[in-house]
C-alpha cells in the first residue's frame, strides 16, 4: 500500500512539473481570471493580479528561485 501511494505521489509530482514547464501561468484565484472584482458595488482592478488575469504557479515560482540561486552560486 505504501509503495502504491509513493508511486502515485511521484506520478502526480511529475505531472505537475510538466504542467509548470508547459503552462507556467494559471488564472488568478481571486478574480477567477476576469481581472476585476466587485468592491462596494463597483468593479475594481484585482489587487492580486493587477488586472493581468494570470498568476505564476507555485511550482514555477519555486523552480525560478532554485534556478536563480544556482546561477548566482556558479558564477
């Protein structure tokens, strides 16, 4: 059972890594990709994505941070 759960975890992580490489941006969670939200009855610019409608995925953010650290250490 533990072996099956470990294998499933590795398959999920591999799939997420491929998703982050192929499609690094996802829809903003706060505005659901609309770019604006309703505040006090008026449409306002989304404070999280600033109207871009997209956000960088967590895995891609971690990959970029790792790559920056690696490049800074190998110069």
